[in-house]
């Protein structure tokens, strides 16, 4: 009876925390975000300028940028559609219990894992769908007004707490009506895109079987000394994502891998070897890579001198975003306007969605409105992500980023570097030492250091 009583208390505590976090973060989810019509908006390599409503023009790049001129979409709706099409992964509640714990929600502790998922999801979108892809139903998502949203939040908090007290599980049934799939697609290409759209989201489902779901990521995190309920930093999440992709056995994922930079250094030969490894077709250029670079943009506070570099990074077609945030909160940074970063916020607790069901609702996986915050508020610890489709793509990206690093670096040493050769050429221990152990001893030491140095995320 004692063990049963403890379990009841744990479940009650979990439900209360879930409901409280849902209420706490939902107050700000629907606040309006204002954009200037006089300044360009950059979103993952695409540029929009709302000043030109009815015409398309070219915007000369800012001095020091190494990328070609961006084509400006003059329609505000084009930006909205592009932003909403990005995959949004947030806190969830009442998903299958995480093994080794009583947790059925990640409210209050899983935000960095969620932002890591969003970065990986964007990399997979580039890989399977391309940067030009947008979700056809993106603009059909309605943004509720503050009054109705607040009322909904209070009701949900009350219902969740009452269900906890009574010991009853609240049944969460999606109320969104789905369109008929018959005759919906105009051609095979559109149908293929929708299949991959759903497939990518399903890989991030909140169930033990989902390849990149919270349950799997926590299992990989255990090898780095983390467990469910712990806080995860951007660097630790980078290594967890690498292992998750490496261990994925899905045939669609054999053409992509992840490389994590060592001590702010990208070893070009290691990346190319990674791209060329295990290519059954013999064509090394078919292997895509997501490069993750954990960095620190200053000491206790972010150094404002890095602002132009971060802007330049988010302007690149290769960028898949930044796992970062402000102290105690993790955000997925995807763009900027002026000196403000544009982000998606995982701090909203939504109901569990069973992605194994055919035609599961997609709406809760797409954010209806972007958020902005000043670059000065950004926590210095973050992980920057790039996607390269093949070896030639990587070489072009490394050249562009290297030029940008040199231009933006006011000190002797840049934020991170690309160097020729392998890490072993510089007396570093190879990261792949024992295939049976998810993390080598060298990695475990590095992850332990990251865990103690990084800020605490809620």
C-alpha cells in the first residue's frame, strides 16, 4: 500500500505541475508580436520585406555578408505561411509514461529537448522537402484572441487539477475536423510532400517507439548521466541528437547523419568521412549531414559583438536554426528583424497526440504566431545548426561561414573554426571508439563538462 500511495502522490504532483506550467506559459503564447514594415525579416535563409506589399524586389545584402542577394517576398502572408510551416514541438501532457519514472509530461524540464527536436525537424524538412516547401494548410490555423485563450487556459487548469484529485484520467480528444484526403492532392508531388510532412512529425511523436521522440532522446541521455526530469543544455542535446540519428534504422534516414563539432572546431575530413561512410550506392555525395556547433557567445552575458555574426548565420540557406534561449528558458531561434531574434517557444503544454493514427491532426505541430526578443537577452550558451546535402554543399558552406567568421571576429580567435584534416591529426581522441557504447569516454567527459557549465533551463 505504501508504494501505491507514493505512486498516487507522484501522479498527483505531475498533473498539478503540468496544469500549472500550462497556465503559466499560456498567458504569453497569444500575446501579439509586432514587426516593422521598414526592416527586412530573415527566416532561415529567406528574406521578407513588408514595405513592398505588391512587388518583388532585391535587397542588397548587409556589408560583410557573403551570401547572394535575397529575393524579397512583398506579401506579409508569405512570411506567415513560411513561419507556420516550420514544425513546432512543445511540452506535452498525458503521453505514455517514461520508463524508469512516473512522468507522463515534460512540463518544466523538457524545453531544450524540444528545441533540439525543432532544429532536427527543420534539417529533415530540408532533406526531404526542400527550403521552398510550405504547408498548404498553414494559413488555416486561427490565432485565438487573448480573452478566449485565457478562458480556455483557466478551464483546462481547473479540469486537469480536478481530474487529479478524483484519480480519473481526462480523455483528450482532438476537436479539429480533418479534411477528406480523397481528391485533395493536385499531383503526385504534392501527395509525396504531405506523406513526408506527416512522416517527419511522426518521428517526433511522444511514444517509446518514435525515433526522435522524447522517450528515445531520454534513453540516449542516460548514457550522458541525464534522466527524465533533469535539465538539458544545448551542447548535451546536440550529442543526444547525433546518437538518435546514428541509431535510427529507418530506411529513409540512411542518407543523413549528424556531426557535432569538438571544442568549437569543425574538422573537415571528419565531416566528409561521415558523409562518405556506409554508402551502399557508392555515391558519397548522396550522404547529407547536419552539423551542430555548441558555442558560447560570451561569459555570464551574451557579447553584443556577436550580434552581426548570428544575423549572418540565420541568413544562410544552410542554417537550420539555433538551440538557445534566455536564462532559464530554451527557445528555437529561426530568424531576426533588426536586433531582435525570431523564435518558436516550446513552453506551452499541449495534449498528447497519437501520431500512429492515420490522418492524425497536424495543427498542434505548427506555431500560429512568431515571437521576438532582443539579442541582448539571449543566454550565451547555444548550439548552431547547418544542413549540407552533400560533400560539395559542405565545402561551399564551410567557405562562406569561414569568411563570415573572419569578418565578424573583432578578436584574434573566431567563435568557431573549420580546419582541414581529422581530429586525430590534432591529438584528439576519435569520437567513435566503441560501437557498443553510445558515448565514448572522451564524449562522456565532454558532456559532463557541458552539463556543469551550462545554464539551467526550465
